[in-house]
C-alpha cells in the first residue's frame, strides 16, 4: 500500500477538479493495473446502499427517517431543521467522504498534507490569496450560539458520525491509495470550501493583460481590446428593444509601445509573472491559455418563461450550470422535509449544509456567474523591500494589519515550506517582481451566504427569495433566476459590487500610498442588474454582460470577463417560440446551434472565395472551403465541420494578435475576448489584420482568414488523416469525459460523444488539460406545485465500484432528464420507488 500511495502522490499534480485547481497537469498513466482487489480497496465496494440500515448521530434531537428513491436521492424527513442538516451531513459523507475532505483542503491550503510537495504551489496560492485567514476570521466573528454556528456544527455532527462508524477496511479507496485516515470535519471546513467556490468562479485579473498589451501596442489599442464593454449587448437586464445592440466601431490599430507600461511590466517581473500566482495554466502555450480561458469561463445558462409565452399558461424555468466534469460530480442531489419549516430539494455541494440550486413547493431557482470585477490591486510602498514591517499611507508609515507565518506540511507532518503573508487594510500583500502589491477581493469579506440560502428557501415567492438573498449574499456574485407557482419570473445579479474612485474602473493597478484610491462604496441593490416580469415574457442569463452600459454606465466589468454567443442563441430561441413547453426547454439545453458559427463561418467562406477568384487559392484552401460550406453550423455529435471551424478560429487568433507577442518570445502576453472578432470582421482593412512578421506585404481580412482556414485544414490532416477517408466526426474528436478528482485513469468515465461545443448552449469542451460542460440540468414547470426534471453527469456515489457512480451518464449524454420525486412525507414515496431505508437515531 505504501508503494501505491507514493504513486498516487506523484500523480496528484493532475488534481484539477473545479473546487481544487492544482495546475500543471500532464498526461497521466493508467492506474487500473495497480488498483487491484487484492490490496483491499474494494472491501466496501458493494452497492453500498443496504435495503435497510441504521445509523447513529449522537447530537441528534430525535429520529430522522431517510428514504433513498430509485434515483439514489436521499429524502430526509426530520422534525427540526438542525436534525435535517445533521442527516444531510451524514448522507453526504456516506457517499462522498473523500470529496468532502479534498475540497475543503483545497480552500484551506493543506493539500500537501494529503499528497505532498506536488501540491505546494496550489497551497501557496491559496494562502497568499488570504483564503484560509478569511475563513478563520469569519468563523471567529460568529456568535457561538447563533444560527450560523448551529448550522455549521450540525452539519459537522452528521459528517463525523458517519466517519466514526467506519473501520479502516471501509474507508473510501482514495484514502487507501494515499495511506491516509479521514480527518474530523470542523465548522471552519465549510467556510474553506465556500472560499474555494469564490476562487473557482472568479475570473483571472485583467490588470496584467492590459498593462502588458499597453507596453506592446499602446494605450488606445490595448484599452479597446481589454478595457471596454462587449461589442454586442444582449444583457441579463432586458433593454427596451427586441434585438441585440451592436457596436461594431473600428478598433484602433496597434500603436507605439507605452514606455511607462513597459517599465512597470519589467518591475513586476516581466511577461511570465502572475498576480498573486493567479495563473491557472502553468506550462500551457499562449494558444492553450486562450482556449482554457474560454473553457474556464464556466459557461452556465439559466432562463425563465412567463405564463403568457408558455403552452400551459404556467411559468417555466431552466437551470444549467457548466463547470468542470468530475467524478464524483460537483453536485449531490438531496431532498429535505421539516413539517412547517422547509420542504426543499435540488443539489448541494458536498461540504455546504444546504441546497444550492433547486426548488421548494412555491418556487425554483438557479444561478450563473456574473463575471463582475470584484478584485483590485495596489502598489504598496514598504519600509524594507525584503522584510517589510510597515507600508506608506497618506504620508505615514503604518504597521501591517496582520502578518501571518504560513507553514506547509507533508503527509508525515514534516515542514516542507514556510511563507510570510502580510496584510494591509485592503487585504493580503505579496511580492510581485520588484514591487509589493496588495489585493482587495469581495470573497474574503463575505460570510453570511448560508443564512441567505436558509432565509431564501423559506420565502413564499420568487421576489421574496431574491430579496432574502440580497440581505445576506455577497460573494461569489451570481445571476439568480427564479420563478414561482404564481407565474412570476425574476432575475437579479446578486453580490457585492465595488464602486471605485478616480476612473471608476478596476482594470489598472492603483497607487497604494493614499486612501483616495480605495473603494468608496458598493452598488446599492436597486442598481443591481435585475428584472421582474419583463414585457418580453422571458429572462435569460448566459454569462453575458449583465447590464447595457448605455443605460447604466457604472463600471461592472470588462468584455474579457463575458461571453456573448450563448446569450444571443438562447434569446434567439426564446423570441422564436411564444408557446414554450418544458420539453422544448429541455431540448434547448443540448441545442447544437451556434450563433458564433452563423456569424463567422460566412467570413471564412467569403475569404476563400475571394482568394480563389484572384488566383491565390490552393488545394488545401479549396478542400477546406468545400468541407466548411457543407457544414450546417450545428455542433451535432456526427457533424464533420465543427473541428475545422474551431481550428481555423485558433489560427486566426494567432495571426491577428501577433503584435501581442514580445520580440523574441513565443507566446502572446494576452488574448482578447473572441467577440472582438466581430468588430474586426466588419472592418476588412483594420491594422490588426496586417502581420508585422511580413513587412513587405500588408494583409487584410480575407488574406488572414483564408490563410488560417487552409493552415487549419493541413494541421487536421496531419492530426486525424484525410477527411475523405476518415471524417473528422465531432463526437470522436471532441467527446466529453468526466474525470476522477485525482485524475485516476481507471476511475474516469468512458469517452462520451455529445451534441454541443464552445459557444453553444451545451458548451462542453474536452482537451488534455480541461474537461468542462453541463454539471447539472434542471427544468421546472409550475402549476399548483412545481414539476421538476433533472440530471447530472455521473452518479450519487463517490465509490468507483458502485452501480451509482456513473448511472446518470447515459441520460445526461442523450440530453434526457429524469423525473424528480418530491414526497411530502415518508409514506408518499411508493414502496416500489424505495431503493433503501436509513433510520438515524441518537
């Protein structure tokens, strides 16, 4: 076992699960040959849900009855809320004990204690960002007898009760591989996990991208690419129009370098330096980083339809968050009933004491990420460049708010690293190149979100839910959509949005020696992007810009943090159907249509035609043109054109933005949002089309697009062979594949062809470095009570030998949803639908 544990520790560089984020993953060898029953890994590998079982939770107030339905969803029936939460902790630990620990350690910065040195960079980043300190301070601020502490402790009681019932032979396989024992769950571990969620949903800072671009192409060109709003506006808060607003103004051509920006780039450590280690793609090329940035936009969708636009005359809601596809899943499905107090179901994140996305008898809700800029940086002047004790503020040298010695330990408890993290009044401070930078981030200041969920789920209506959440919820900022049995549909981008002084924007590193550059407040709730029962009869969010700056110019974020394609597609579909059904909503979730392809494929075909007409064609270009022209621009699993289009876009990006690669370097310093292509395509002779590497020629749009298309074709022939002999079938070249949290090959799902791809409503993307897609699909139709259908890619169990580990994958891959059971009492669930019975007592 020790040998196997060392092998797994050496592979832990592959940790890449959504809430974990250890980076630098390379190809992993298969471990199936070492995962043998002879080492006792599967001593607990039976179907792990006995027909009738008992359990003890010493802190329980009274008996709790749990019924697992045939979908393996536990329905918890308790007499008090705290007992329901204790039972929730117990059933989650029963299925996901290793996941609980791994995810909380990721937020705590103690992964090295499980897997050793290979996780040190990830733990250092976590602690330097101030995440564990924030969780500890938050816990210390809670009333020891207050609501929050009661919830956290009740959840811990349940987890620890299951943990205490286990013999070593029954530990999850991962503990055996790592030769570790499950640790006790503490209330602070939930807060660590919540911080990790905030990290996962945060966008990488744009400050260095903009600064480095200015150093190469000047302020005007860089600002137009990285510090402006989306060129197409289809906002979350509906604007008073019935179509997107386009702003295809010409982009300024690359200009002379900004020498001041170049000096600051050098002072910050050059083009390879990151802000606070915030680089999720260590070792990736520029093209890979650009691709991963798009893939890791965590491209979620949600939408709601009002009764006047539905066939049934009832409101409809769809929730569809897209995250990394992991095994076990990010989500765990559950239903909890406490008579007169709550009746709530949906999915929780293992480690959080409640339902995150789901439904009550009165309403249902879902989330997407806002993309708002809620993190800023300041250059601090310190008294000692190597060992500072004070920093300059308004003419004085003031002491740090805190100085923390961070000690990192290996699996055997030995010290493998030590850090010192300084804190100004803004937040954590660290050395970046020759500069000291401090950071302020709303995630570090949040804390009562769980009370928001608790209050919101007791609300009687959609608007009451949003108002309850607005009282407590600060971060990570989310577009919260909700619909209710009364027919109301509503959305609000809920979170805490800073207001800056001076320019009001959060895209520059500010001078820290004065409080005048600090945040001066936060958006009031009435200026959050939001809408209730809009005249258009539907609402939709898909990570687009939440509010059109034409109607509210207060800074929210930059185009680099948003995506426009899915918002354009879902709004197009919703406008086109005034008699919507729940099943049609389900079909939308895997709709393979692509506005991105509809807008950009014609540009490639036009360029090929122009080049051919002028005698500048080639056999490769003609073959590519023929193949692309036959594609219906839909990302069906059996189409043969999508791979060529994706590769052509990749080469186009490389050709356009050659000016963003420093002389002598091989990688771009940054890559603009893909939506900028729309502006450039509309301006065929813009200076960005010209390739500076060919000074004797001046390229235009058609030259670049045709060159990219032909090069893409040749590259794919090399990679996959002649498409006439072996077609580039999308489901074969880009399948989905949920992978194990430790990237263990033997625990991964099979390669699964699906409909969808980047820019579609099912933006599943698989590569050697990443695997993202729809993590939970839900459609709700409202009548007297909601009718819910849902699924996710994986299964309830975290045990790879369980029949419940992957049982939902076929439904998910086909775009099918399962009927969700919502019994009011234990006896409401028919005996034929009961898979297992669990009775919890003291």
